[in-house]
């Protein structure tokens, strides 16, 4: 997805409010925490094809507009939309850094609260991985690796296609689906 998913929740065909202003005005409101699980977490789990959980709250003691609607068996519908980029036609990561870097080295990048080193520990593709450990576990760790070699030319990366989290980064048949 290119950004947040736009979701609408309906209970028995009635749209449920979802903004802070709606909640403060006393409307029944879907709170943050809508979670939809598709499929299964492991190859041995056998859950229903999908399951959703959500919380609906109403501020104040007045009568609820949903009083007659919220009941066991009331249908709940979740409509979600977003933009999905098509798969890239050229590689989006021109220099993976750790494939050509010596084991034990630290590839160029932006490291915040992170100790990192190239290693051979369980790579999913290729021969190397990047092992990242927090310097202070009480603080967030962030590593941003460059998609191409560093360059003094500020437009050098303009031709690298953008993808969303989870999309394949390469169009090459041998690496399709690689993270």
C-alpha cells in the first residue's frame, strides 16, 4: 500500500463513526484497534479464513443510536481501500551492500542506536545477512540502508522505482518475492 488503508465499519448496514470528533460528540465510534487476521500464522494453524476484532464505544450516558443494532448475530462489514503499486520492472535495491561487503564490516547507511555487522547467519537469499543489535535496548533501533551506492549527484536515485512494504524489490525471476 502507498499509505494508510481507508476503512469503513458497518454494523447491520449502519456506518459507524470513526473520528475523535464523532466520539466527543457522543456518537458510537469505532476506536483504534481494528484488527483483521487473514489465513494462518503457521503451517499447522487451522483458524477460520479470517477473523476481525474491534471496539465500539460511546461517550456519555445518553441512549445509543446502535442500541437496537448491536446484537448477537448482527452482520459486521469492513470496507477497506488503498493503492497497491504494481510489481517493479527493474530492481529497487541496486546495491544490497552486504553481499559484496566483507563479513564483520558495517555497510554504509544511517544507524541509530544500532550495532550492525555483515554475517553469514541464515540468509534468505544470497550469502550474507546484516545482523543488527540495539546499543540501548530501552530505545528504538533504526537502520536505513541506501538502495544504491552513495553518490555526490543528488538525482542519482531518481530512477529507482518506489514500492510499498512487503512488495518484491526485484523483477528478476530468481529473486521474485525476495524481501
